[in-house]
C-alpha cells in the first residue's frame, strides 16, 4: 500500500518533475505525504533519502522487466512474472547473469509496471540516438 501511495504521489508531481527527473525536494515531499498518510507505519520512518532509494529500486525493477519483455523467447505477466518454473533453466540463468535485477521476476510479477511506465522519461538517452 505504501509503495502504491508513493507512486501515486509521484504521478501527481510528475508534470513539474522535468520528465521524471525527480529531485530531492520531491522525495522530501513524498516522505511528508507518506508519514502523514501512514502515521503507524512498520519499519523506519520514511525520509527523503528512503524515498529516493525506493525510487531507485523501483526503476531498476522496471528496467529489468523492459529487458525481459524485449528478450525473444520470454513472456511476461504482471501477476506471474516470466513464469519459468524450472530453477535450472539455462536460458534464464544466462539472462540473469547479465541482468541480476531480473532474478526476482522468474515466478513473481510486478504490480507497478503500468504506473512506472508513466513515470519514466520519454527521451532516449545515449550517444547513438
């Protein structure tokens, strides 16, 4: 619930973010929002740094799933992930060696994919565009 609330907050402030380039003041506002909404939260109090770190983890998960979706031979489900049930699958082992952040998605989905899609920058990055 807290992750979804965090992402919903980012969607609200997205237009002023510069295409998803959230800065520390935004994460500080997000922490204030989360602490007000969840006064009896489990774990440590949500600070701006905690929110920034959570954003980094969510981006890595999103980017891993984009890689999975772009890889021939894999299927994707937001509920079941890649759906590989054989832990000894050589193709998956090879893929996760190159993309270690994809490991959790072997049999587990990512509920926030569509929301993350709206929050990611639309501009391509790189020197060969």
